[in-house]
């Protein structure tokens, strides 16, 4: 009954994903009709298929129920508190850098609203400096998250956005489980990084305990270009490696014993619980830990566990409290990576079986090959396993990356084969160094812990240095950063999946099907690269009050910046998704900035630094800019691909009409501006027509003409 349970869980997750991605579209009812017809066809087949059809329908019903419950909870909280100024008592779950000095961005778990006990999360972009794990009280203004980031916030369990007003009091340390794990995580990070270089210590802290605050932007970009970004996030990979070390223990014939399997499942469950504690109970680790616990429960209840069933059950359990959790990119990548890993292990096993079958048929003069030959075969087998797993995992995660608008790299498979085997030893040495360092800090009178820590930390740092060197060298190679249009990539992925299914159905030989699929994929994506070579992307990100504009072409970008910390984080996140390595020009449109913009750029133009009634011109690639400063604001005109763009900041009233094809809208009223189309993050600006439909993205060719687009975008 394991596989029907898997079908039940995957059906529920599929419905949740559909409801998350299509919340306001008229496709839910047609999709439901198609799903019911599919289940009826499965039922009509008869036999064991009828059980699967029932499980699929029951899973769909569960998914609808979870999403309706989540929507009702969100609506209840937002109706009660959105648009109000309230006094919050909350626990600081996590903090990040804010735009203003002395402040942080924070995610708060609200305990009380005006003295009334509640339980929900809010995000505050700018808060007086505080630490994760502390309790605070203050006056805040609550509102519904902006449309551009609403689903991302819901996926993280964030119901409302909060703006700090006044009167913040620090109430000491919280004693909740999450707060205690946050303090333990910080202590382990300090102990691990003691005496290490910045890059190696930052990588080890991110990999072992989940502390990514010490990673530089250069290091993040290098790992992203090398296809190793997932290594820097504590996730199911790390939990699997730690728990997999238990399988390496000598067992011989004992593994056949049911008691031994149960004991080992308890040990795996305890290891997963330990990792949850030292990594701050992050959602990705919790998902992997729940999968391990479900698998361990399966060993005690029904015998050997099924990995796919455990993964599906873990996903459903994680979504019981929040149906939008399936929208989280980490959630999707985790599931895709695990499924790709399972497929890769299956392919590697079949290939090894065919090799040994052919070998048995051959007549061998030697009964036993030399030791050197055995060692070479073992090494080749390890390389073959790594190649299959890396290839299948990369193929499985590729559709998620392109559909979510994230860059990918052609070096992911090579990195997986070359250096991914270092992750296991790095985690083992790093965890040992962190625990011994923490013990040395608490028991300073016992020098034994420090003596043991130093060689272990040296080994961990050496392995981290090797991985850093690989990432830095590979990230500068061609193909290290690729971005595909979501619609095009989705069609290509669908065609390739259909070809693979047909190959398996028709029993086409692997050595024929694989090169064919690879050749078609290379041709398709080569065509996409050629078609998008001279295409420039113009997109608005950030808040609706102060949106920033990002103009990207290949790996370079021009940024028109305004806003605060929330907008800055949105810009940095979007640049990271697009695989941008260099910001050629940053134009700061703010008239009274509290601090300079911290986004790194080759050239800068600051409107506040210009004299009144002066003009500043600049040109980068195919983008021509003209910035005019007035007393109370500024107006920027831009020409890209034969199209004229205009955007405003502050209060600007031109003496005579200014014409442009596109308005990059903000809250500033476009008086005396004549435009044909508009890019905007909101349809609720006071000067905007009520029936306006927001579109935040545009793709143009530098030489003119049209380009394909997807999402909330305009086509030109």
C-alpha cells in the first residue's frame, strides 16, 4: 500500500501547487475537470488502478480542504488587523540587514496584539537593532503584503507586513524552541569560524549550522555560477548525508534483522532531530527531518520504508498548517532534487547490473583480477554513480529554476561529479569542529577540547578552500550563468519529458535515447540563447510606493533605484535570480536619501548630488539615459531598443508635455506626461484609472522588434 499512499500525498501537493500558482485565474475549474476525467480513466482501467484512482481523488479533496482552511485563516487575520496601528508583543525569529544604520529587517512571531493573545507572523523591513531569539514590544502599522511579494510571504508563513512606528521595548530572551535553537546556532557558528579565513569560515558556517550571514556577495555569485548554490543552504541534502553516514556502519548480516533496522531508524531519527536543533529549525531542514521521521515510522510499522512515499507524506504534513508552503522555491527544489536523485540512483543501478551481466557472459582467463583493477573499478563505479545522480538531479531541478525566473548553469553536473563528494567530509569535520569549539568555550579549564578541535578545523578549512577554488574558477567560464524565458523553457521541458516517456514506453535503448534527448536539448537552448542574445529585460521590483527599475542584458544590468531596505533586497534578489555579475550603472533617484545605496556598481549617478535644473547623461550598452534634476524631484528619460521610457521621482511638473512610449510608474503623479503604455507594480495609484491592469515586465530587442514574455508582462 506504499505506492497508493504516495499517489495520495502527491495528488494533495499537486492541488495545493495549482491553487497557489493560479489563485485568481479561471483555470482552476477546467483543471479540476481534467483531473476528474483522468481519475475516471484510471478507474476504467480496472484492477489495482482503481485503488490509485481513489487515492488520487481523496488526495485532491485533502488539498482543497487545506487550501480553503489556509485562505480562511489568512482572511480572518487580515480582516481583523490590516490597515490598523496596533501594539505588538512578538518574538524576533530572524533578522537581516536593513537599509538604515542601526536597524535590521526582521520576521516577527506575534504573541499579542493590543494585549490580545494571537499567533501569526509579520515582516518588518526596518526595525531598531535587535537579535533573533529576543522578545520586543512596540507600536506598528499593519497592512497586507504587496502583490509582487504576497505569495512569497504566504509561503514563508508571513500574513501581514509591519511598519515600525515607535516605542520599542526589549523584553529579554524568549524561551521558545526556535529561540533556543537560534542562540545555539549562533554559538556554534562562532565556535566553528574561530581562527578561520572569512571565505572558508563563512562557507562552513552556512553548510554546517545554516548561518549564511558571513557569506560575501562574491562568494554567493561564484557558487551560483558553479552550480553549487544548494550546498550553501542546509537542506535535505545535508540531512541525507548525515543520516547516510549511519548506513556506512559495519552491519554484515545484522541488517537482515528487524530489530537492527528498527534501532538504526531510531538513530537516524535522532540525528535528524539534532540537525533541526543546531540549524535553527529552518523549513528546508524541517522538511527533510520530517521525511526521515516518517521513514523511521514506516520501518517500525510496515517494514522497509519507501523514500518517495516518505517525501510525499513529509510534504503534506508541512502543508497542513500553511497550504501556500508549496509555493516556496526551496520546497519545490527539494522535491525535484530528491526525485531526480532517486531516478539517478535507479539509472546507475541498472547500468551497473547490465555491466556485470555482460561481464559474466565473457570468458575470463583470470578468476580474480589484480588489486589495481579492483580499485580502478571501484573508482569508476563511484564516478558513474555521481554522474548519474548529478545529471538526473540537475535535470529535475532545471524546470523549477527556469519557471521561477532563476538563472542556471551548464556546469552543475561537472561540479556535482568533481567536488560534491567533498560535502560529506566537510559536514563531518565542520560539525566536529563546531561542537569541540563550543565545548572548549564552556570548559576553558580543559585544554583537551581545543587540542582536538584544531586538527579537525584545519581539515574542514582545507576542504572548504578546495571547494571555494573550484567555484571561483568555474564561475568565470562561459555558460556559468544562463537565464531562459519561462514560457519557452516550459515548452522545451514538456517536449523533452514526453520524448523520455516515449523512449521508456517503446523500450528504446538507453544509449540511443540519451544522446538524442541531449542533442535536442542542446539545440533548443542554443536557439533560446541565440534569440535572446540582444534582448533586454526591463522589470519593476520592490514596493508599490517606491519601485526600482532593473534593466538587464545577459550578465549586465542598469538599476534605477529608489526606496528603502525592502526595495534594496528585492533588487539584490532579482539580480541574483537573473545571474547578473555586474551592475554597470546605478541611478539613485531619491531626493533625500538617509544613506547611500549599498548595491555595488561600476558607475553611479545620484540625483540628490546634482545641482538644481541640471541634466546628467549616460550610456551603457544599448541603454541611453538622461536625468533632469529640479528643486523637488527629478525626471529620467531613457531609450532602449528604439523605445522611449520615462519615470519620475518626487514632484515634477514639466512646463510643456513630454512624450514617451512607456511610463515606468511610481506613486509620483505624471502631470504633463504623454505615454502610450505603462509598467507598474500597482493599479491603485491615485492618478491611475480604476480598470488599469498592472504589468511589471517588458522584453525588447536592442535592434527593435518583438520578444517573447511571460508572467505579468507586456509584449512589445
